[in-house]
C-alpha cells in the first residue's frame, strides 16, 4: 500500500492506493487563505495538520497500517520561514500574494526578461517567490535573522515527515531562484533576494528516497514503522506523471485554471512568451503553459448569467447549439478581461455556453501548438467530466482526447513515486477523436 498526498492552494487530498493503483481510501479537506489587502497568506501549520489528519483517516478507514511508501504533491511557490526546530516564524506567503510588485520591477531592471528566462525558464514576474523573498528580507529583517530555512510547501512537509528539508527540481524551479540548466541555486539571484544558499532547502530529483517516516508521525497516524518517504514535486508535474506523460503527449490539467504540459527542453526565450520551462529530472525538461480562467470562466457564467445552474445542466445547454455557436465568440481569459461577441437577437443561452467551450478549447489548442504539438491529449481534472467539452476540444485541436479513469492525478503521481514506479499511471477511460 502507498499514500499519495496532494496539498493544493485551498485543500489537501490524501489517498491510499493499492499496489495495482486502485483507490483504497481517501480524505479531502479544504483550508483557508488569509487576505490582508493585496497580501495573501496561509498558516503553514494547517498544511501539516491536514496531512496528519489525512494519513490518520485513510489508515483508520481502511484498517491498513502497513504502508510501504509516502510521497507528496504540493502547490509550489508559496514559502514559509522556520527556525532550527522547524517551527514557523511567519505566515506562509502565498503564490497568490501581490505584495512584491516594486521588487519585481527592480528585478526586471537589474536582470531583464531574457536573462531571467535563460537562468530560470520563467518570465520575469513578481508572482514567483524571488521578488517576495526580497520583500521579506527588506521588510521582516528581524524575522529573517531568526530564520534557519525558507521552505516551500514540499520541503516543509518533508521536514515534518522524515526530518529532511528537501525539495525537487520542479518546486525549486518555480521559485525563480533556481538555475535549471546547472541544477543549483543561482548566486546572482540569491544576492538579489538578500539571502544565503544555506537558507534554502536541498534539491534532489523527484522519486529520491529521503528516509523513514518519523516515529512520532507513525505513532500519531497509526502507520507501522519502516514506512519510506520519497521526494515528490510540484502538483501539475506530479499530475502529469499520474496521467502518463510521454514525449509525444500533452497533458491537460483541466480545472479552475488549466496547465498544458509537454516533455522537452527546446523552448527558447521569446519576448512576452507565456511558456515556462522546468527541469523535470536529471536528463529532461518539461514545458508548460498556464491558462488562468478556464473552469473559472464557466463558474462565472453559471453564477452570473444562468442563476447558478449545475455544470451538468450547462452541458445539456451546450448540446442545443452547434459548432461555431451561431456566430458567438467568447474570449475566455477573464483574468485580463474577457469578451463575448457576435450576439444577435437570435442568440440563445446555449450558443453562449457553446462559445465558451469553444473559446477555452481554442486556447488549449493554441497552447499545444506553442509546445510543439502532440499525438494525443491526456485530459484530467474537473473539465474531463464534461464529455461534450472534451469532444469540442478534440475537434478544434484535431487531436484525440484521452479521458483518464482517475480525474485527479496529482495524488496518483505522488503514489507512483512512493512505489518506485510499481504503480502504473491512470488508465484511459475513453478516447474522443474528431472525425
């Protein structure tokens, strides 16, 4: 038996898998963000509390205590300062936090977009950890003096599980401090952040053996001793592992936002590029494009224009329209300002829904092209539950869409790592192919 833990932005899922990849028991619970104007924080102790609750629950519910391995999938670019005993000294600063705009401008002035991309594989944005760590160093110097480590969610949880603060290439890569080509914390970016390398976690490849589950954790959760802890990674990358990513396939994590991922490191810097590049393992890279409001746009539509009807009812509405949505177009990125056009007196509610499904599908298809194309799309997440939406995606992209049997694959990806690859990726439940 193996446990895969998926710590997201607002919830934590813990799943106990059998050796064949079957789900034996699961636990899912949400937790809160803390909003203070443009500041967005979390209590990192909630991360650990929910992980403990989840492990205890799946063991108790299944009456299985002999767990061979545990691994963790996490949100990535949030961070928390801790002391030498691993106690938190400040709330975790969330990846959603907007406090470091000025520091982001300083970063761009000092390094420029191209140099930042060459080192980190990321566009020069203050959303990533680097600018916020600089803000923390400048504004919380007394806390920084007491800080032994600045930890990301993955290495914070690993410290609690087995006593080692270790992160992987994908989480380190999301910090915008990590040199993805040379596999090291970059000295020039550390200098900008005003921290020393020893303040950051050790970095190893996903799947590395970290040690045994601590005795006190075994005692509290009911897990038998000799349970191994293996290094996980960033949630979208572990979801890609759980989906069975390979060289000629794009994975589509189709949820509130959508991440389109493809193995390969041939992405070059382009001005205003929306492609991000991560080191995946010792020999390969993974490129990704994030679409910010996919399922979120559908949620907006259901609540704002259609009185809060269910997603299944939205699918039924969509079935009443046709390709082209009778001339309606829906530019669906509501994070920057969406546009609905082509509405006439004959436009129906079904046409607007269909236009949204087509608009999101066009964005995904364009992302796939930017990443180099694919022979198939492995789709999972909430959007994978809509067969008509996946059919529209297949038609617009002109690529077969494979709907997976386990829609939420990040915890499965963690379990695959915990099993040293013995568990197989999610099976394909259905293939949709545009003729």
